[in-house]
C-alpha cells in the first residue's frame, strides 16, 4: 500500500489528479475500520492530514469558513462555532466519544456520506455550502445537493473537500434544537438526529422554520412541506399535528438493525411536535 | 522512515506506513500496555495520547504519528511506584481483569473535571466488561487532582531518572 503525504492544498490536488483512484484520508476513523477488513489492500492512500490550510476555522464577512480537516473536538470547542452555530457544536459533541472527536473531521464526516452523519441536520438547517477543489479550480455545492445517495456524494473525480462555509444567520432564531436519538449516550449510530431553527415575528406568526432529519432517508432531509405549512401562521396544537403529518412527505425511513421504520417516524414526529410547541429546544 | 516520540523517547519506524499505531507500539516497540479489544474504535482499550489528546490507536495509521508525541500507559507509574491515579484505581477497586485499564488511565489522565458526571462523559469511549463502571468512576473522581499535572510530573521524573542512569 502506498501513502502519499501532500504538505499543502496545491500538492494534494495535483497528486489526486494524477492518481484519481487514491483514497483520501483525514482522521481515519471511518477509513481505518475498513483497513482492518482488508478492503484497502493494494490501494493508494492520499493522506490529507498535513494540509494546514484545511485545518482552520475562519470568520469571513458573510460566514464562517470551516476547514475540512477541523476535528469534531475543535468544532465543539470553537468559540465562533458555539456562538454562531451552536447546533453544529452540539452535533460535534455527539459524534462517537472523546477519542473519535479528537480524530474525526468534518470533511471526513461529509465525504463518508453515511445516512446517519451527525453533523448533517445542523449543516442542512444552517444552509451550508461545501467548497470542493480540484486541479480545475474550486466550486461551492449547496449542502443539501451534496449527497447522491447512501455513501455517495456529488464530488467529481479529482475533487476534494477544502472547507464548509456556514452563512451567518441574519437574526437570532427564537428557538433552536439539536437532538440525537440513539441506543446509548456515546458511540451509538443515530436512529435519527434532528436540527431545527425557528423564527417568530412580533405578531407571533412563524417567519421561518427550518427543520432537518438525519437517518430518515438515504440522505439528510429538510422538511420542506412542513416548513412551508407553518410559515406565516401561529403555532398551536392543531398546526403542529398537521406539520407532523406532512413530515412523511419528505422522508422515507428504513427498517434496519437499529430500528423499525415506524419507530423512526414516530420519534421524529414527536421531535418536531415538541419543537414547534416549545416543549423542547433552547434559547 | 517515520520518526516520533513515544513516552518522551525518540523512536523511528521503518515498516509499512499504514501499519496501525497500536501494532507498532506492541510489536515493534514492545510496549504492550496498550491493548486491542475491538479493533474498530468502539471499546477504547487501545487509547493512547497523541499530542496530549486521547485517541484510539487501532484507528491511527503510524504515518500520521510522524513528528508527533505519543504517550502510553507505560508513561505512568511502575509496579511499586504507581502514580496517584493508578493508586486510586487500586484502592477503589477500579480494576478487575485489567484489560480496559491502560486505555482508561490515559483518557482519565486528561480529564479537566473529575466530578462523577464529567468522568462518565469523559470516559464514555471506554467499555469495561468486568467492573460495571461504578468503581472506575469512583477511582477517577477520588484521585488527587489535577490528574494531568500529576502524570506529566511523573513523566518528567522518569525522564530525569533515565538521564541519571545514562
Ligand atoms: C467508534 C466510532 C463511532 C463513531 N460515531 C459516529 C457518530 O456518532 N456520528 C457520526 O456522524 N459518525 C460517527 N463515526 C464515523 C466517523 O468518526 C465520522 O464520520 C468522522 O467525522 C469521519 O472523519 P475522518 O476524518 O475520520 O474520516 P476518514 O476516515 O479519514 O475518511 C472518511 C471518508 O471521507 C473521505 N474523505 C476524508 N476527507 C476528505 C476530504 N477532505 N475530501 C474528500 N474526501 C474526504 C475518505 O476518503 C473516506 O472515504 C464513528 C466512527 C467510529 C469508529
Ligand atoms: S481496540 Fe481500539 S477501540 Fe477497541
Ligand atoms: S476490568 Fe476487565 S474489562 Fe475492565
């Protein structure tokens, strides 16, 4: 097995262009599990961990730019992430446990494209963009368009994730929520994970709702139907119940070893109802 | 060649760059305190400190240790000269078969807070099949704090000792 170890972004992109079959490596928490099974035998690995430009978390005029190599521990502890994007900080703190958070990166989490990626619901409601680079240049992909299916992304051959950009919210949401539902507090793969943001006007009508669910479809889903329904209306039990009914339209939960589809649907409807009625969520 | 520091000593490794740090420590350097449980990052038995942070050595390819600092349970006390954290495990029955202990000690030595709740969260990445965890949490929360200063002090002491021997 050959390991290529670029020292900067330009070198990484050039090496990848020359060896498009190489496997990018960041923190290795997904990749090394595969190594043990022998699946990487004979493969060339492109170790990105030396690319310093992709480590940093930077404030720009329009948003926060998070390098793809930022670890979950860094996200969890970063003052700007905690202040501006607390749901992402909370999601990072829910990934695996301490040892995994110290190694696993945001870029690896996204590129891995598991339906259960814990950062995804937060990135979906913050309407993040993934910045992909290749030898041809760079492009920005809206987060919700980044995934092509289970374990599949829309990265083109030769493209690497350089950073993720989160645009600042114009006003503070009235209510926000991150919840991961799993079998145990640490290390569990989510049965479902939710992130929500809610803005309410002075007339007590909903200005905007953004709600996303993970593990409820092959890729993360925004609840567009429910979001549209509540817009401009006053929240109450009936409206919440209607929104929960509409939730089905945007998801397609699966049965698997971790849960039944019915359980997943039920739990996510409860999460949405609690959020809309203010019986859960902070700030 | 991959060069890095293990327990304050410079080491180099000439084998395959994707060998797991866990195997390099055990097979090439003879440092067998670090254990392999699951080999998938789930159990924490293989936890070592990489630049001071707990990581599971079964998920670290040795090439990523290049130029960095690795600490294993061998950097703590020795039989007869246990460090305060180890002594607390002994006194509070935090050890039964002992397989999970080296990894736990490494994570515990980095905890900033040692109230039982903080210990539970901080050590959530470790499985123990024997103790039922109660005694582990107790061992850590009853150990003299700060744990971190203690273990680096112990390391410094051992390094000084090594220098004197030389
Ligand atoms: C015990 C355990 C528990 C876990 N728990 C959780 C959990 O609770 N929630 C969760 O979401 N995940 C969890 N994971 C999965 C994993 O830790 C995360 O997805 C992590 O963020 C992956 O990042 P990494 O840097 O380690 O990825 P790597 O293993 O280095 O890479 C993962 C994939 O992404 C590709 N890749 C990496 N970086 C880039 C890049 N910059 N550009 C293009 N492709 C890239 C790699 O080729 C590979 O296919 C867990 C893993 C383990 C072992
Ligand atoms: S052996 Fe590494 S975590 Fe279990
Ligand atoms: S003491 Fe036996 S596994 Fe923990």
